[in-house]
C-alpha cells in the first residue's frame, strides 16, 4: 500500500530526546488543527502553528495537517524510527529529516526590574477587554475590588485567587494546597481555565523567580501524582514547571522582561487569540503573578 509521508517543518528541540526514550505510542486525541500522540507518559502535539510553537510540538502546514488527520483514529499505533527520523503510522508517516529545530527562548532580564510600567500597561489592556475569564472573573472589576481595601463582595473564584496570592507570600502549605486543588482542573476545555492561569503565573515567575520552592513542589506533586486535570493540560503544566512555554507566551513574557515602556499590542493579541479563553486566562495568570510579586517586593 502506498504510504503518504508528511514533513515536519518545525519541531521543538525537546522532541528528539523524548522520542529516543519512548519509541512506541498511540494517537491520544484529534482536533481540527492537529492531534496528540502519547509516547510513554508524554504527549506530543502534531499540527499547525495556530496556537504558536509548542514546547512539545511538531508543526505541519495546515494542508498537511488536514491530510494527516484523515488517516487517523484514536489509539492508532505509532512507532519512532530513529534511523530515518520518522514517526510511522500504518497508512502514513511524518518525517523530521528536513525539519527545523526551534526553542522558545526566554531572554535575560535585569534582576532589579520592578515591572511597574508593564504592570500598569497590562492592567489597562486587560481591564478594557469585555470578555470574562474562563472562571467567570471580570478582570476590570476584580482589579477595582483589589484597589478597594473595604471590598468584601468577592465571588468564590476571586476569593481563591486572593488566597493563592496569600499562600505564595506566606508560604502556608495548607492554604497553598487548598487553593491549588480548587484552581487546577477548574473550567471547561482541554486546558481548563484554572490551569491556564497557573501557566501565566509560572511564566511571570520565569523572569522574576519570586515563587518559593514549596510552590513548585506542591504543584508538581499534584500534577504528577493525581488525576487533577486533563492529559493535555498536564503536559502544558509539566513544561511550564521547567520554564518551557509556547511561543505566544514566551513572546509576551520577553517583552514584559525587556523593560520597554509599552507592551507590544501584537504579542498581546496573538496570545489573546489562543483557544476560546486560554489566552485571556494565561494573561490573567501573568497579572496575578504581578500582583503577588508586587506584594512580595512591596513595590508599585
């Protein structure tokens, strides 16, 4: 039988090592813009760049993505042929031989940067956005409440965000576990809103390094040892814990870390366009990280 071969145009620098360690897998999930294969305990996304370059991604053209998907069903077997750098399915194959390796690099930052201008600009951008987050938090109203010390009318979701900030600052293990258990896996979709918020917090920490070690350990334990969220979201969180993010997140974080007076509207819009609310949830997470950093450093 004739077998179609598609060529991965760009693939993450982490993919070759992962495939060398896990050579046999199955099709895990299929979407309009790509599909995931599960190799051991890890997922690899194969598809378009609609949501940016993913740290666990092999990216095809939209046309090749559609053609590849037409050959697939859930649980179909796949084998990594290291000799010819090819993922082999029954009716088709995906070659990395002529592909380009990418790494979504985080740029060095000034450790004395207090991010005052970036915080103000992101507040303005998000406050002017009408859509609520996936946890039904209106960002503008939330920020107005945060500025009013007499405000007590918090929704349950808003209260847990405040508790999360307090848990980060006080290093209270019981409060941290309580808030993480509430937030992780909360919301609809393949990457629930609470997880996207967490990715945003981790993204801001990647240039500030203010989160305590206990935060990383507890978050990692919950992600790895419990069925607290979806497989796809777990993969994003695993990489975020290692400071590996999609290009849409890295582009915005690098601009925030550059200490330029204004954020790039282009980078903001590209992240905002990711998923139904994933981009907005991730940016809200960055803002929550900034709020915690603000209290942690007693600045702004």
